[in-house]
């Protein structure tokens, strides 16, 4: 039971770290774009366009990491089922003896 709790804790910490890293990346990107706009106001349109595409990619990566952490957390508590043999496998084993 302890390992199940640690698994949930690890998935939660992993999701938090992934989202913090994504938000840090977007903040650095926005900071650089705003600084560039302050230095050259006439290039604001090009900077905005070139900022939106990487920001969307970073956000998508953050959501992907969040989904992976949530899938891990949701699959931790599921009981493991015994694999059922394929149809005809028992007859093949009997015939092989």
C-alpha cells in the first residue's frame, strides 16, 4: 500500500514539475519577445508571430507531460489481471505432449 501512495505522489510531483517547466519556458519566451519589441517597436508584429508558434509547442508539450502523469496515476490502482491463453492454446499444449 505504501508503494501505491508513493506512486501517486511521484505522479503528482512529476505533473507539477512538467507544468512548472512549461510555464517557465513560456515566460522566458514572452520576456524575450517583449524586450525585442521595446528595442525595436517596428518589429512587434514579426516578434509576436515568431513567439506564438514556440509558445504553442511548449504548452502542448506541457499538456502532453500532464496527460502522461495522469495516465500513470490512474493506472497505479488497477488490479493486474491474469492473462488468458489464446483460443486453441490448450489443445496445442496437449498435442505437443
